[in-house]
C-alpha cells in the first residue's frame, strides 16, 4: 500500500477493535483474563495478512483509584512468553501498583499465544543460542541447519518479526484498550523493546520502567560477544561463595579449587562421559546452560552449589533444590519462542555472512573466557538467515519523546551488566534516571529481588510519578558475597 494516508487509516481500524475478555484457559495463567487481538502481518500493507496476539489482564484492584494500564514487555529474555511474566507480576507487584493499574501482558508475534510458529526443531536445536560447539566446522553445519529448518517452514511470515513491528503491535494494543497513554514495565529484551517503543511512539508513553537493561549498542552481535567476560565474573563471584561453604559442598576450600572442580566436570561431559544430577543426564550444553541460568541471581547460590555437589559427587539433591528446579525449569521454553527469537534477532540487524570473523571470535573467547566463550562468541543461526531486515536499526536517544524513564539495575548482573544500564542512561540522558542496587547479582530487580530502596523508587514512580532527582545507588542489606 503506497498511500500513507490509507495505510494510517487501515492501522487505526485495527486500534478500534473491541477486546472480549474471558477467564484464562491455562493453569499457569489461572486468575487472569485473556483476550485475542488482530494485528497486521506487515504494517507496510495493513490490508493484507493478519496475526492474532494473545493478551492477559489483571484488572486494577481499586477501580476508583485506577490510573491506567501497565503493559508488561514480552518476556524477560527474547523468546520467553510475556503472558507468563504477566501472571508472575500480577502476584508479585506491590499492592499500591496493583491497585492503580490494569496489568496487561502479551506474547510477542510468532510465539506462545500469538500466532506461534513451530518448525520441528530437535531438542538440541532449540538451544541454538547457547549451543556448546565441538569445533567451528561442526558448529557452522549445526547453526546453518537450524536456520534452514526454520526458513523452510516459515519464510513467508518470519521476515515480519522485528522489534519495530512488535512496538507497532503495542500501539494497536494501546488503541484496543482505549488508552491515550500506556505505562510500561520491561526486563532484559523488554528494556530494548521499551526503548524502541518510546523512540517511535513516546508521545503515548506514561510511566516507563526498564529493569535489567540491554545496551543500545548490542543489536545484536554484541549481545553474544559481550556475555563471555560477564559470565566469567559471575562464575568467579559464585566460586568465592562456594569456597566459604566447602564443609557442606566439598567442591574446594578456595575459589580456584571450586573452579577446578567445575572445570573437571565440564571436561567429563565434553568427553561424552555419563554425568547426571539426581538421575537427570547432563550434556555439554546443559552442563553450562543450567549454571548460567542459576547465576542470574545470587539468591540461587545455595541451589547451584547443591546441583554441582550432586553432579561432582553423585549425591542426591536436597528437597529445597528439587523444589527450586521444578519452579525454574518446570515450564520449558516453547519451540515457538526459539523460532521467534531467531527471526527477531535476524529481523532487527543484518548479521555478517563471512565465516572468518566468527571463527576468530570463537577461538579468542574460548581461550580468554572458557566458561561460555566458545558457545556465545561463535557463529549463530542468524548468520544464515536468508532475508535481510526490512528496516534499519532504531537509533535511540535524541527524539525520544517519553516524558520520563526509570532505569533499574543490579550492580553485578551477569546477563545484562551494569555497564549496559549506564550506556542506556547516557543515550536517554534527557529523560531518564538510573537506580542501581549495589553488591547484588540479580536479573529482574523490581519487585523480584526485594531490595527496599529499588522497590520504593519504582513504586513511587509508578504510583505518584516521582522520578528521582538524580541517579541513585541503593545498598543491599543482604549481600551474598
């Protein structure tokens, strides 16, 4: 559709939809209301094919004091379901926030409840992002096969996966909800999406909280090459904790001894030796991925110690750790999330096609950062995606029309390090403030970590619109290391 006026009229028609809310039909969403919303597949041609987005809602607990809608970004990591995160937040947010806002969440296009795409990926292929390579040539074949499988099934729709199109979907959601402005809470990838949305549609943003921030410079190769040194620091932080608990863990009395115990475990799985945790087999990817997942919070340190104690010594897990793992890994990542993740990473940015730089990056990172260097810095399926992005990367900063943005970050976060938050603060210098929780390794701070200072700052901002006058550092009353 070449006529901009007709295109705008067609998009406004999508915003005029009436949502029909009904009780959720998934156990994980129990107590919430669900609705479905139609959006264009291609916003350049809104009269063409359409998609269905799945939404959930928890209405404001005090309707007489309702301020509006708090839209939850889709998942804390790209490809994770936003509706499940919305269900968590409907239970965890402070009562003052739940009283004043309808909490609304959605699964982004092509995953979960939103026109999901599946391509028959094998279990190993679903971990393409963190796949542990055997060698570079093998990894090239593996990642190319993942891209080919996905493209063969869904190349007619997946090129329309991008952060900019998800931001446009958010505008259709806003219109269908009947709101002039939306407040927003996003984590990890949701922080980048929130920045893109406010850059494109900031005049419709009310109060915006971005927690555990992606760097605006990562899109998207930097997301992978930045991780290995952060992973080493996070693992080193945990080894200091584990050395202090040598009596119960028997992994080593000093941090280097603890690291050596883990490295010997990795050598065993890399040699295809049978290693289990409570009877569950570990392979070369899972032996690292489980540890990465648990390093995302220092509140998990004791459980991680128990898992590695079990793997190294063949000991049973404690009931507390079994319960924790059931909660953490009981809801496996759906294949549609893996597929959408690939499509969006390739839809936002054109990945280099030459193999040489990937091989050099992988070799250097494997030497310097042996924990995750080879897995993260090597080649990815996105390098083999056959379609270039339809739009350039969104330039963040000048021109962002959001009235205010509150940035929240823990000082020792592994997945989204503090330096990334500082960089976002620099880019949004005219309308943001940064709240840092000191001496803390935790991904998704508000309200999940329970730091009094950070929770108070975010709650005051959402409830009263109070943005700190300056950047703030909140002490941690319960540091783990």
